[in-house]
C-alpha cells in the first residue's frame, strides 16, 4: 500500500505530538542515545587523532647512511636513484658534506667555542649522507641490508671495526620497538572502538525497546481499531528521528568541553598537537557523523523493537 | 452477517475454551453472549476480531473466512467492526476527541469528514464538553462512552462489546446499554458478551448461552438462566 499524503502528514503529526506528550520517556531516550553517540563520537575523534599521532611519529623515524669523503657524488646520486626504485622506500634526501656543515653552523650559531673548534679542524669534518624514509618502520631492516650487501658497499663509511655507518644499526632496537608498539596500538584502538560502539548500540536499543514495550497495549488497540502497520509504526519512527537529531546536537555540546579539557591536559604529551584543535577544525564532519549515527540508532531501534508488538 | 462454523479453541488439554460452536448472527441483530466466567465468551469475540486463531472450524464475516484474510488486509475488515472492552482500552496519550478521531484517521478519512463526524458522535454519547480531556481525566463511565464513540464513529457493520459494563456502577451500566440499544436501533449489529443478569433480562433480545465452551442455549427474547 503506497502511503498517501494525508497518512504521511498524520504520521508526522502523531510522531511530534507523542514526542512531546511522552515528556520524561522522550528525554530519557534522548539522553541514552546521546551517551551512545557520545561514545561513538569520542571513539571516532580519538582514533583518528591517535592514528594522526602514530603517523607523525612514524614520519619522524628515518635512517641515514654516511659516505666516505672520497665517495664521488655521482655514485651517491645513483645509489639514491636505486633506493627510490625500491618498493619499501618512500623518500630519500641527499645531504652533501657542505650542507651538513652549514646546518651544523646554523644549529650552533652563537656558540663560539664550537665554531672555533671547527676552525681548528680546518677541513669539513662532515661526510655526505642519504636520509631514507621507509613506507613503514618495519621496512628499515630490508633497506639497511640492501645498503650493506649491495654494490655500493665500497663508498659507505665504516667505523674502525668495519661496521658500516648506517644509523639503523645504531637505533635498530628503538625503531623495532616503536614499530611494534605503533601497530599494536592501532589494533587495540580498533578493538576498543568496536567494543564501545557495540555496547553503545545495545544500550540505546534496549532503552528504545523498553519505551516501546510500554506502548504494547496501545499498539494492539490500534491494530484492533483498524490501523495499518505502517500507520502504527510511522509515529514511532518519526519519534526515533527526533530523538536522534536532538541527541546529536546535545552530544556535540557535550563533546566540546570534553575535548577542550582533554586537549589542555594532553597537548604537552603529544608534542603540541592538540585534540581540541582537531575537534574544532573537523566539527562539521563530526556533527554529520553524530547526526547519522543518532538518527540511525533512533529509527532502527524503533523499527526493530516495534516489530514484535505488531502481532494481532 | 456473521457465522461461526463448528468453531473449537483448545489452548491446552486442560483449557478447552470453545468446543464445536456454530451459530449465525443476522445484520441488525442485537445478540448477547452469556455464560459464567471462563465459559469462552471473550475467546469467541477474539476469534471474530482475528486476535487469535481457532483450533478448528471457521468464522465468517459476510462471505469472508476472517482467518484466511492476508495480514495486510486485516485493517480493512477491522474497520468494519467497532470494539468495546471492559477495560476501555483508550489510547492514554490521546484526548477523548483524538481517540475517536484516531479510528477515522487510521481509515484514511478526509480531515473535513473527521471534523464533522467526531463531534457528532461525541454529542451522541454526551461527552462533547469533555472532548479535550485525556483518559486519565475521565471517569470509568465516561471512558466507556468515549470507547463506544470510537467504536461507532466509522459506521461499522457490527459493534462488539466484551463486558463493557463490567467495571461500572448500575447507573452507568444502564446508560451504556441504552447507548448500545440506540446504536442497534440505527441499524448496526451489536454483539454483547456479559454475565450481568439484570442487563439480559431487561434487554429481551436474542441470548446465546455458553457453558464450558459449548453452546447450550440459543433463544430469541432470551432470559438469563444458569
Ligand atoms: N491465552 C490463553 N491461554 C490459555 N488458556 C486461556 C487463554 N485465554 C483464555 N483461556 C482459557 O479459556 C477459557 C475461556 O476463557 P474466556 O476468556 O473466553 O472466558 P470468558 O467467558 O470471557 O470469562 P469471563 O467472563 O471471566 O471474562 C478459560 O478457561 C481460560 O482459562
Ligand atoms: Mg471475558
């Protein structure tokens, strides 16, 4: 049966009227849906923010390979090209000995003692190097093996024991630990989000179901008076939409101070990256997610809950 | 016309609500179903309303076997039956006016018709002055009059009343029965389930008596005999 305009209008009218006449129950339902999507919102913002932090940490990891002062620049550049062709490598930066010296001078500008010692040495004490970033931290092992075993071994600088000067070897332990820590925290973050989301859904559904359970006698009377299923169900779905919309506004209002507080407490921890700023600059997307989650939660819960009472 | 054809309803071996009940009700008839508590009166009416299904036998509303009607078409047949219950069963969140109007809205009636018909019916049951009261603001007798207004507003072929006076004092009882008689005088079939002796004896209409689920008496101008 296609729904005619007059029926649709009546369903809207009764949905709104029931929402207001149900007062306390409506408020409680909005509150519970708010809590649910608050969790969903916090999880969404938190996990995107966390993964942003993880990426920026990964960004900070790199390895450098140092070359003998005798190594011809052309060979170093050809090694750079070969490295760039590797699938594990994301970026390679060449730093010549002169650039290294310049950077050193800039870093220690004003520190006369150090600058003077450079004068004493006379020649440029720095070697040229390649700074290599991998696609992810677990790839550094392969890259460093390529450097050691490859045909460029002769131009790589080595220490007195013959160990090639590749920073990965020196930082291997830290990089490996970091890489496993990051992938674990991604997985845990995902699992926690999933569990929280499921709990949120179940709590919201139970509340809506309880409210509709309270209307079960009304529902059966409506059926006996000759109301179609759509006509009975409709106002409950409209109420669900209203619950969802109000809950999403309410949640946004709750999230704002929550992230402000968290941001204030944790910006030091994350090296100045502030979760509150992330929240504010993405507020429209976040509201949209909350709105969709809230309305879906309200409507679907009502739809599923009412099915069992539309029996006679 | 309504026809019960060898209807049995067995809830469990120890609870046989109806056993092989057959009888016919003509349009315009005012019929009372009487019997002691547990005799099967409500069960009979529930089967007619398709609130429940018979174990065997059939219930016909005109030429339709009501239990063979597809679910989505049930509202259509229910709009031709008005129901009144002992416990009123008004919609608690709706005013008297809205409760009556609901039956018409559910049937897809135009707004103008609803605005015309509802006050008329509320006037008939004498409740126009309390039209905007919610059920909890009405007395039992007033609630039952709203329920009757709701049952008759869509001009059904039959009004089914299951102990409509069960919770009312004698004066309100009399008033409700008068209303049902009026409805019947206007040409609507009325089926009244009751175990109120006074009512039956004052009605002097057809009486069908059930005893432990069996039809034991069917008399025109019947009296209450148990
Ligand atoms: N849902 C049910 N499950 C099991 N048994 C039932 C059910 N409904 C009714 N019964 C049984 O069926 C029999 C008839 O019940 P019914 O309600 O039709 O009686 P009644 O004549 O309306 O009685 P009363 O005057 O008290 O309203 C009773 O024995 C009752 O226990
Ligand atoms: Mg009964």
